[in-house]
C-alpha cells in the first residue's frame, strides 16, 4: 500500500479528474442471436445471466471487454472478459486505453454495482440501459496509479476465485451422488409428472406497474427474490395490490414454483402465500405421490432437467410451459424408498458440508475484505476544474 500512497501523493496531489463513463468509453448494445447460431462454436454468448448460457462460432467483441447484462433477473450485472465473446442481450463497455485500464474500470464498476442495479426499469422483465450507465462519473487517475490498484485488488479476486472453484467442485460432487441415488432407487414404474400433481402457469395483470406496491398487498414473487443457491422462497421485495392479485395466480406454502425462462426449470419451494406472474409455473397437489424434499431433488436432477431442455427446444431464451412439464416422465417411487434416499442424501450433504463448511464463510470474508479495500482505494478527492 505504501507504493500506492507514494504514487497518489506524487502524481495526483491536487486530486483526480472525474468524467462521465460515456465520455471515456464506448457503450455498445449487443447483437441479437438466432436459434440457428446457438451452440455452433466455443465463443461464450453473454446475455442476461451471470454466466454464459450459450456458445457461438463468431466473436463480436475482441480483447479486454466489460459487459453489463441488459435484462432479466441479473440486469446490470457486470462481468470482465479477456477472451473473445459474443455480446447478445447485454451491452459492452470499451474504454479509451490511453486514459483508463479496462481492469481498473472493472473494479470501479463493481464498486458501482448497486448503483447500476438501481437503474433497473420495466415490469416483469427488468432492463438496464447503456444511456443510464454512461452517466456515471468515473475517476481517471494516472495510469501508474491504476496499475497499482489493479495489482492489489486482483490479489483478492484471485484468492476468492480459487475458493469458489473449490466450493463448486464440492457441490458438483453432491449433485453427482444425488443423480446416482435417484436413478438407481427402487421404483414401481414411470409416470407423467402431470398425473401425480397439478401444474398451472402464473398470470400477470396488465399493465403490471399499476398493481405493484412496496407494501400493503400480497407478496409478488419474482426471480430476483431468490438466490441461485436458495431452496425456499421466504420473502419478496414487492407486493401486488388486492386487485392485481385477483388477476394473478396465488401460491401457498408448500407449493413448488418453476421458472419457465431465464434460470430455466429451476424449482423453489414457497414458504409464503403470494402471487406469481406468467414467468413461473406452479406445481401443487403432489403429496400422495411425493415427499416434498424428494420432489425437490427429483426436479433438480439431471434426469428431469435434461428432459426439460430437450422438450423446450433451442433459442436465446427457452421456455417451459404447462404441457411440457406435465408430460415429463418421472420415476414412481414408494414413499418409504423416498425416505431412504433422503436419509442418504442428508448424510452425504453433512459430509460435503463438513469438508467445505469453512469455504462459504471464508469466501464471504475475502469478498468483504476486497470490497473494503476497493472502496478505500477508489475513493479519490475530485480535482478542481
């Protein structure tokens, strides 16, 4: 840190210039991608998620590229790429290399992530637009200062990435064992999911913004209300008015909801009574055939997820519907066998968590440490005009 302090003291004693990001970078909208182009190469397609969901055979962005997700649950999410990518439902940020280092701007944008998320607009599918992000004021210290800040902050992100890779490996191990147990468990046969449960699609009153409120209504469940590792829906950021609820679809504690696009086919169990829009499917009335926890593992298994993907077709955004989910073949497993499988999964879950119990806490600590130093290092006094 002493070297950085010396650089700041010597190179910018009067403060640092701040300029709108749009004046020192080109923010360019991505290119729509067709169904025929998906999966035809190894170029990551950056769209509305946190990870590339597709591949392409042509890159439309080369070199160091910053990408901001344009729509969906992760609208506004910032990512950094040092390899060719295809930017689709997102926009890229290409900085002027004479004034700014791309990696420096990436760390600065991470520090502005909450502000970028606050630009979300739209109803059921939120959007973040380049024109709003372009107005953010970016510090422009001398390149030597930027290089030293990048060197320091990259040390934190590298360690965090290593820990996350280890945790991901542990979870993959668990998923493999879960799939093995479900595929090999005793069963009485096969059946359609729709024969052992009731499946409905959510509904959205229009125009949606006229019915949404922050409080004083029925909880309005959106994909942003659950995390990627969550099992349950426990709260919502917004509510819907009683009139809006009449035009929507209610879910009750114990009901499953499945995302029919975006985080495609991901099941969650509701612990609250609320309403869901038409981006969700509801699975209920399964109690005679399945224990709730077993059905959760079954719906998350490769067996069911692969069936969803195959039946939903191919496209930039695949969609599930009631007919696809209802016609999905699932094993018919006696309740006692389900309990046995759950006992084994609980034991293995405990074993995996025991091995990796410190990883989430350590990752959180490293992230907090990174955020502390990032905010500290990127806070410059503004140079007077």
